[in-house]
C-alpha cells in the first residue's frame, strides 16, 4: 500500500486515523487524529521498487517495530517491550497535530538508524496481490468483494467502525473511499497490491498488515523528538536505503550529502510549485501516476515538489518527494485461511 506522501503526512490535518508506529510517544496520540483520507493519496505507485511496504513480521534487534493501531501494536523488541500507543486523544502540551504551531528551527541531531522491512516471499501472497492488482486496475468491485473476508474490520481512532449489518465489501469501500470520484480508493488498492511487506497485528490472531513499518530504537527516537523539539510527523526515512540531499529545489542541483539508513527530518511547509527541471504531470519523463516508481534522481523527480529536509549536521537541503517515506500511515490488513489470502481489515480513518 502506498503510504500517504510524506508531504501529506506532515502538512495535512483532516481526519483522524491510526498510526503505523508502535511507540507510546507523547506525540503519537495526537498524531492519530491528523492522517489524511484515502482520497487525498497521491497517485498510486511506490518509489523505486514496488509500493513502499507492506508489513510482515519484522525482526528487530533491540528496537521497537514501528507500526500498529491504537488497539494494537507491533511485537515487542527483544530487549525492550513495546508499549501500545494510546487511542486518539489529546496529547500533553506541545504534542499537537501538524500545523498546531511553528516548526522548530533546523538544528543538528543525533541520527537514529532504521532497518527497513523485508518483503514477504510467500508465493500464495504474491498470487493474492496479483489478483488484488487486477481487481483494482479494472475497478472490478465484484472481483474485489471476493477478496474481502466476511469479518472485515475497520479500526479507526474511535474503535471498529465496520457496520456488521452491511456486506464486508461495503465496509471496505467506506473505509478507503472506494466510490470517491477521484478514484483514490482504487489507487490505494493498486498500490497495496504492489507492496510485499507485512507485519502482524498482535491482538488479532493470524492478521498481518501492510505496509510494514521500519524498525528502530524507540527510546532513541523519543529522545530525538525531545532534543529536536519536533513531532512524529516531521520524521521520515529513505525509501530506497539512501537519499540524496541537494543544495536547492532544482532537479539538477548539486548533491551536498547522502543520507543512508537513518531517520530524516522533513520541514513542514506549504506545497510549492514544481521546481525547475521537473516534468509536468503526464508529460514525457513524468514519474507520477499509477504504477510509476517515482524518480530516484534529484528533488524534482515526478511532478510533486521536493521536500526540504534537515540533515544530522543541522543543514537544510532538498530531496525528491518520493525519496522518503513517512512514519505515520494507514494500513490494509490481510489474513490467510484455507481458501487463501483475504483482506481482513483497514487501520485508519476518522
């Protein structure tokens, strides 16, 4: 499933949602009420390889897997048991959602390393994702209905919103806004079909959700938020292992630094027009649109404006919008039974 773009994650404050971050940090509770809806997703298609990341049980050194719902969270770390994030509620002073105040100025910070999720190699899951992709590509509601488990759940900030009086497909449609005129729900499914990562949902036996979140030291991240005076929304990580930071928003600007395997601070700021050298949407060389991998090049990759980031040294620069992934995003969940894989639920929404 394509995560909501990092730009959306740090600058849009519409509906409430769940957090794919298994950390009980002060800002997490507030963050749960600031996720965008499926209709606000960017075009489907992940950066670089197949969709950013579905979740599978992840192993973590002495770190806490990032990902889960208010009612559940990723498995605990070997050395540090993970604490389930609180349900959507007001956080302590200073832990408001994006846009609640001016972002902290750029300053040096201690890097927090991350381990990216590993794609699942189960042939049956690959076959299921192919079916899901075909249903999404043809906007075939009947075919999609056959892939949804009868017990489909929809865990939002206020609990399970699935209407048990309605068919499972109707609950899925409501959760991801499948009937939205912009086709955002279908794009979300198309992107999910390309995501081969999974991570278990502990409180629901056999259920695994995607995209999977990266693994990192929760205490180190908590300290990072305090020392940098930032919010969870302001942090992302490289979509392809490393990310090139350029001196300006121009697509051909010189690379000043390359960040690898660490959390990266993204400065919240209003969207900007595409930088010089960036192809327009739909134009030759454009990387936006369903199934597109995005540009691994300069900040101008694709039609989306670049993001301004802060490096560990405290310097600012620009990266391609699809070069980093947010820590907060919605998840689609699956379950495997005797009949194969099915869409078991959705984590996110109001």
